[in-house]
């Protein structure tokens, strides 16, 4: 089975524009920070950038990001250098790797129109972070315990932003396979 052992993904020159309808606090946030959170969660890219994958093993291999245009395929030779190679197409997309490799794929990923669900996920995540930034103690909630008001701290409140904001539910169909 072919396995991706390394992925070198460049940062894009710029990220897509912010969706409309953001509050002023959410618009003031760094858009790259929001996009990087979303891209870490999904397999799609909406801003073009270069990527190089190193893959080992025999069998079918598909690029783990989309949309992808592979420009160079290489295999490691006995002489200790990368040599260009032509690979057969796999039945379900991707490539058939006939030897153990390793193989190197140089590609461009990203582009295309952003679906409405991704734009809404961006909006929800940005609004969540904007509220957390305005709150002096993000992750603190007050509860009555035995008639006494207690401040309870959830250290993972910002780490759970994708789920707590509802953005993760919208991005479910864009997740990695």
C-alpha cells in the first residue's frame, strides 16, 4: 500500500477574501489565522500554492489535497538521485505505484470557487474568536455550585473553537479521507 510519508506545503501568496457579513470585531482579525485553522481541518484549498509529497510503497496513491495538478513525478534511483518517471493512472484517480519508491510528487494545489458552507464556516469561526478576544477571560464561565457563584475555567475553549463555533459541522464534507 502506498503511503504519504512527507508533505511540504507552501503558504499561499494570499488567502481568499473574507466572506461578507462579518462584524467589525471579526473583520479586524488576521484572515490568515482563520484560514490556517480551516485548512488544517479540511482537504481543500481555495488559494493556490506549491506542495511536494514523498510517498513510499506499491499500490494506488491519491493526492491528499484538492484541487491538485501534479506537474512532476519522480522516483528515487539506485544512483541516489531523483529521476523523472511516468506513472499509470489509478482506477479511482491518482497514480499506480509499481515499485516501493520512494516517489516524489511536485504539484500545485488550490483554487476554484469557495462553497457557501466554507464561507459560513469562516464567518462562524471568526465571530467565535472575536467574542473570545473581547472577553477578558476566554474559557471562563460562571456557575452556581451549592448556592455559591464559581468561575470555572475551560483551558481548551479556544482549542475547541472549530467545534464550539459550529464551523466543524459545516466543513464535515470537506474533511480529509
